[in-house]
C-alpha cells in the first residue's frame, strides 16, 4: 500500500509519519520544504516537494498512491477560506485524476455545522467536496488540540489562560499524537469502505478552570482563567500580525460553536483516546519554560 501524507511536519503529521514507518510502511511525504524532513525520517520515507495549494503539483506527486492523509494546510493569508478552497481543489483533482481509493481527512468538531464556524467552514467544504467524489473517505472530527495552548505561552507565563468560550462549558481536549494513532489505524485497516465520520475526543472533556488547574499543578505556578470579549481577542490576533480576515476566521471557530452547538458524535469508547493533558504538559509544555 502506498500512503501519502500531507503536512508531515505538522502537529499530527510528524507522529503519523513515524507510526506508519514503524508499521512497515514507507510513506510518501508531500511537503513544501523537503529540507526540513529529518534525515532519520527521510531514510524510511519517500519525500517529494509539493504545495497543497497547487493542484498540478499534488496530482503529479500522488500518481500511484493508494491512500492519502489530507490536511488543509495552515495559512496566514487575508483570505483563509479562499486558501482552503484552493487546497480542496487540489485533493479533489488528485483523487479523481489518480483514482486514489481511500482518503483520511483531518477535519474538526464543528464541521458538521457546515456554515458559521469561522475557519472550520473551510474544513466543512473539504468534507462536502470529498463526499461528492464517491471515494472511500473517513473524516476525523478532532477536538481542541492540546497544542493550541502553545499559542498562549506568554500569557501562561504570567499565570493567565484566556478564552472567549464559556469557561464552565466542557470541551473535548485531545493530543495530536492520539489523532495520528487513529489516522494510522484507519489508513492501515482494509476492512472499511464508503463514507465515515470519526470523532477524536481525547481522554475527557475539560472546562477551562479544570484545564487551568492541571496547568497549575504541572507547571508549578498558578494559572487562572480569564474570560475576555470577542473584541479583545480579535485585537490580540491583530497585534500579533494576523490579517483582519485571518483574525475573524480564527475567532469564528470559537464564537460559531459557542451558542447551542451540539456535536454530531457524542463521546464514546470509539471516540475516546488515551493521552491525558497532564502527560502532554510534562512531555511537550514544561520543556518550553
């Protein structure tokens, strides 16, 4: 089986790459920057330069591929949803041109809403487009990445965890490594066909005060939750250099799921993954301080 991975250096992709290699697969890594793939990884993989926003490059790179792990690549442009449409065109054209039989797509909780969830709307469009291809596809509806807190390192250093979400509303927090494990098992499992949606919810739902308490315990200083307004959060995004369009898209991921949203899939044994926030903090966050 020839499996391609996009964003192989991403939060999920770096783990997925190594898992597939350990399983005996030699994955095809599609990246804009082949020079950034560690030599220890490149020894066991095929690496090809390809921009996920360029359909011609993706079609050429995926010739002969049996399955692909597709991630709409990160963007910092003034029109993030436009970029997602370009990425969607790339994967759809490649799937159809090369008859790629199986796709595992890294989506998000909230994509089922289809509209009104900021940047997640771009993922929803990719889901719809892949469904229309008639390919065997599994959409991974991922919860709130642990790694999202890395964007708040400066405020965490001062003992503050900021959010525009209702602090006491439980949220599914998940380790990227767990998403990679679900992706790897799905890619390697030959016994499914058709369209599937698979939520990846992490080990437990946490409120923001609960997450702050865990951060406090593991970091050794008090971290408290500060609920701020949408306007304050948007201004912070602009101050770090985001375009207005990007700031609105990022903010919309929270505001769009804030009132009355119910996930299509509830937590179950199938959607629950093992890595606790405490373990991730010790392994990934503590060394950064």
